């Protein structure tokens, strides 16, 4: 299978973060979509503000590139009603896939029921509309034990409360790529955390995201068993180039 079929080509910086205007950001996102169409990259992953415009662009070009967006990004701390509101708007705007940031802060505080409720409710709403769901657990913010436990939480919520028949439509995803780690430590996917996720996700697929910048790193993730890779370096990976820099 071509490596292109694993890649979510990503641009998630806000205009403020990039130091550019909203219209310039839209131009970047449109260029990302054109790049994906021209190179048969599986998906583009963008902020919710640009979903409607890119949906129109993909449809105009009769493209089968998958359109994904992020929900409650990057901190995942909004309450369930806000998460649902944002998800429903993204669905209405034409997103195919919704990558939710789980409330890992609540999880770390022991508010397990709260996290289970948001996973069940948000997943149910998205699946009902035929969408694929991914839960970003933000591995850089978690200990190994927490990575194991939160992966199992997503797995068990899907299997026990939604139905095992939907497991292949609900991913566990490693990272936002925006978490600020101390001393410049890696904040994205690495072999260690991906193995922890794969070992505990059961039949749920795993998406590696954050810090995958070349074909060697991407192939390592695929060999481990991930089904998707989120990267801002998709075209470089496809072309076998080396890329340095932030996610």
C-alpha cells in the first residue's frame, strides 16, 4: 500500500501563530488542499474556520481527498456542550473526519466519568453522521501509565457503550503537536508512546501525529502498526525529502 494512503497533510497554525492574516492563512490551506489533490495524499487536516471553503474546493475538483478538522484544539478543556457545538458545525460545513482533543486535564485530575461522557457523546454524534472520529490524547502531557489508561478508556467506551462494530471508525491519536514540553523535549509521536497506544487500543486504529517529518520516520510508524499519520511534511515524506522544524 502506498505511503500516501496513510498521510493526513496538516496545517493547524492560527493566523496569529503564523504572523499572517486570515486571508493568507486561507491561501495556505487552499494550497495544502491542491497539493493533496495533485499528489493523491489521503487527507488534509485543517482548522474548523476553513472547512467550508475547502469542502467547496474539493467538491469543485471532484476530489476524493478526505477533509478532516480538529475539535477543541489544542487543549481539549472545553465542556462537552462546546465540544458538541463545534463538532456539529464542522459536520454541517462538510468535514469528513473529526479529531477531538480529549480532556486530558480532567483525566489527570481523576475526573474519569467526565472524560468517558465526552468520548461517548461526541463519538456518537459524529458516527451518526457517518464521520470518522479520532481522539487526541496528548501523550507529551501524560505519564506512561496515563497513556495506557486513557487509551483503554477510549477503547472501552467505544466497545462497551457505542459498539465494537464501530471500532474501525474511532482512532486513538497521539498528539496535537502544540503541547509545550519543558526543555524542548519531543512533544509528538515516538516509537515508545505509539507502542503503548497500540498495545492498549484493542481493535481501535492508532494515528501517529506530531514530529513525523521524513519517510523513514513515517515508515517506522507504519511498521509498528499505525493506520494514519498526521504531518505538516506530507509532500516531503512522499518525495523522500528531509524536513526540519516544528510541527
